[in-house]
C-alpha cells in the first residue's frame, strides 16, 4: 500500500510538473500574439484531426483584420458574450456571480462566465475539457493576454478564431457560409445572428434556427437598439459601454 501511495504521488507530481512546463511555454508565446498574422486555434487543429479520422465538412477559415469587421458585429458580439470587455481585466466578476447564483438554483452547472479574453485563451492554447488544470491554465493565460495584448487585438483574434458551425471558424467564413456575403457587408440582423451563434455554434446557428437561437438573436437586436439610443452620435462608430445591469445574464453562457 505504501509503495502504491508513493507511485500515485510520483505520477501526480510528474503530471503537475509537465502541466507547469507546458504553461510556461504557452505564457512565453503570448507576447508574440500582439502583432502579426492571426494564429489558428487549437480547436481548428483538433477538428482537422477529427475530420481525417471520421470525415466531415472541410475547414472553412478566412482571417481578416479587425478593420474589415463592421462595428455592428463587434458590438453585437461584445453585448452577447462580454459586456464589460473593454473595461474588465480579463474576468467579469458580475457575470461570474450571476452564473454562480443561476447554477446554484439549477442544482448543476448550466452557465459559465467566460469573457472574450478567457475564450481567446482557451481557443488558442487549450481544449474543451472541464478539468481543474484546464480552468487554472485558462485563468493564468487570460492574465497574460490582458497584460501583453491590446483589447482590439484580442477581439480581432477572437472574431477570427471563434467557431460558428461544424468546421466553420471566424466571422468572415461564417458570413460567406450563412449569408453569401463578406463580413464587411453584414446587416444589423445578420450581425446579431452571428453573435447569437457563439454560445452553441453546432446546435443554434442561422441554419438550425433553434428556439434558443431566435430568442438570443432577438435579445441582441434589442440590446443593439437600446445602446444605440443611449450612445451620443459622435461615439456610435465605437463600442459603447452599456449599463452593467443590462448585461449580467448576457455575458454568462454555457461552459
């Protein structure tokens, strides 16, 4: 029994040491993300491996600069995914509290509260697993992204790497696939529909048009109109900072 305990302890320590070594390497790579081409996410690489084994649609990915992504889509995504993106430090405490209360009432984990920065860290470096190590690494890499990379660049990477359907990554590829238009030519409704796709891109998207998708699209459209009315005309081209209370639930979404 003592030998077994020592063996298990040694394996756990080896696992922790390996995880720390990988984390250090990933942390060192973060500053290089501040400039240069949009990197592919680990989720794209995983999809290509899965497709090689089981088949499926081709990988669709058309990275574009943030300047090619219309402000209405940026606002829609921020309002749907991370209302305090431009003012938070990578984490949204209000959304975390809201999600925790909801999950407690539900009796199980329904909602997380991952910000755009956290989702970008996960997309670039991690996997969909829900282990303690993954969440800890996500938190540390989120801190690194916040420290080394500008908000606009984080948003640029996120909008180009986020999944919008099976084998479908990035806002421009999604715009071409669903609407036969470049991302720069999206209407307000189409922008809202792409933003509504992000929490569940396989089950709720402009092709499936599930009840959840339609309700989320309507909500994002309402938020877009509300913030447009509240924002002075000279600031409407940017990303407004709407009232915190309007978005606590909006920023929380399934893990």
